């Protein structure tokens, strides 16, 4: 069905239940919503809806369900996997106007939020009570809580404080037909299946969230960051495993190679060691006594792992400055290339050095630099990204850490998961959304797609997944 055939019917139906200003149908109004942060995938939605309340979300869902119209939810559009790419014959539901902090309860240490609240705004709202929200993605100034829930986002402090799934207590929202659903709660555990954990990270395939309850934690009284320089990337990667093996759980642990440091240093002026092949940023937090003891332990492990120069932040301003470079690493890549492609495969800690060395042999930089204006360049970058993910899976890792699958990693799902596992994913999807109207064509690849992808990737004469039917 062409978008031009859908617009009059669905737009008229939506205006019957929503204020007219909440429904956008002119091409110039819909154009800003054609992609998320992965701009390689673009699709103009038939209609854009910007609800302002829980009730307006419900009516949007009921209308789309009645008419059999696909619906894709969108947070702030900062996602990097094409998860919010619209359907050309469907509705794009943006949660941008649902951006109220509904409650901050310092006694129970919780906050209730609408899905369009920016991540950073949660900590700002709780700061007066000495509390904050731990997950802090690099895009936390812009990314929304609803999007964080959809992608199970983390951030530089997720090692100690966990991902979104570890910091969300409850969700409210609607299933595809507009039925109210509440998951989780303030109690540590609840009866029945843990559908809260199931839906966090489900990328808009199961329900639309209208309210999120998150836990807040006391802000540590002290934090210090250790910056260590390494002569090669592999030793820096091995140092990551050494820190954890020593029984140290840092508040933050991140690495940048020489190219990343060189790209961000002229912008943030953090004083990064530009001669080092790689630098590690390791943070300790807690009481001043705890931090002092842990910093000493971290320094000893880093030196034993081959670190050269070590630098410990002497003030809060210096700590934040050192982190600012890491958080601006992706925007700074624009200094190096017209376009770049960021993969977020996950690997066991013991293989960090090995994988980084392998990527170095495959290409010069883990962030894939390319020029979309050059014919075939994006296709080569896409294939290279898939090879990196296959390497991660081969070493016992996964194809995504927090960016999600979306459209980007559909083929890679064929590599990681067996036909039986993918069938289970489909069964869960069907239980929530029998007609497949919510974010269709994302996250779960079809058997036909996996068969075709396997056909294109023959290794050593052996066809992967020989049990799959070929089309």
C-alpha cells in the first residue's frame, strides 16, 4: 500500500480522536522523522503523531489497530541501529511532547517520568535531594528515558551501577490494541512472570510505554579518575580484564585509542596523552577513604599490565573534563571523516585485547570511517561492521551492547541465534502483537532472511545453519 493511499484515511481517523495539531501529514512536517541516528536507513512515514498524554497514546494505538496500520514509536531519535526507522505506510509516534517529570520521591528514592524526559533531566530533578539516576549514555543530554527503556541503554558507569534494566522499577503503557498494562512495581519482587525484564530492550515491538518509574541512588561523596597510557591497544585491553580479575569494580572503565584521543583533544583540551597507542579511563567512587584505597589498587594493576604514564584527577572539574572527551568521541569523529559507522558488539573481558588487535588488523580504527557520497562506500562499511560482529560472536560475545538490533543488525541475528531461539522470539512477539503492527520488520529476522544471509557467507566450503530452508 502506497503512503499516498494511507495518509488521508489514517490522518482523518487520528484527527477524530486527537487534537489536529498532534497529527502531521505534510511531507515537510514528516521529513525530520525519516530516520534516527543511523542515517543510512531513511523512510518517510505516512503520518506523524505527537501525543501529549497517556490518553492520546491510547487513542492512537486503538485507531491504528482498528485500521490495521503499522506503528513505530520514537524517543529523541538518537538511536544508532535504525530502530526508529518509520514504516512508509504507517504512523510514527513521537514521545517528544511527553516530557514531564511526574514525581521525585526522595524517601523511596524513585522518580516517575514520562517517556520523553531526557536522561540528564532526571538527575537534575533529583540533585536537590542528593540523588541521581545512574545510567548515563553518551547522548544523555538528548536521549529520552523511553528510548533508554527500548534499547536497554547503559553508559560509562554501567559496570558498577548497571544498565537501564537494573535501574527501572516499573513501566506503564499500552499493548498494540490500546489495552492498559502495568509491569513491575516498588516491591523487590512480584508474582508471576517477570515481564518487566522482557520488555526492557524490546525496541518497541511489544508495547508503547507512557510512564517509567526509575530508582535513584545517593550521589557518591567522592570520585576520582585514573588515566593510564599504554604503548599498544592489546595491553590496554588486557588491563581491563586484569582490573576485574583483581576484584576491583570501578565506577567507570573506558578506553580510547590514539585516533580517538587525537580527534577529541583539540575540542575538549583534556590533556590526553596523544603519544599513547591507547588510554584507559578508570574511575573509583565512594567515601574519600574508599576512593583513596581503590585508586592505589587501580594504579598497581595498571602498572603491572604495562601502563606507562598515570594521571589521577585532582578535582571534580578535572574528572568531568577527562570524561568529556570520551563522551564526545563520536561527534569528534566528524573531524576525521564525512561519515562514520559505530558498532557495539560485546565480548568477554578476557578477549578484549585479542578482539581489538584483530580489528586493528582488519582495519585501522574500530569506528568505521567512510564517505557516503562515494559509490559503494557505505556497503563496504556495512560488510566490515558485520565481520566485526561475527568475530564477537565467535569469541562468545553478542552482536549488541546497548545500541539495539533495529534494522542494522538483522543479518547478524542470524549468526548469533539458532532457528529455535528465533522461533521463541517470534512467539513472544506474537503473544503481545498478533498482527505484527508494532515496529514491523525490526529486531527478529525471518527464516528466509537468515537463509539468504547464510547463502552469501560460506566459510571453508561449509554452509552455516544447514538446517534452514533455502529460498
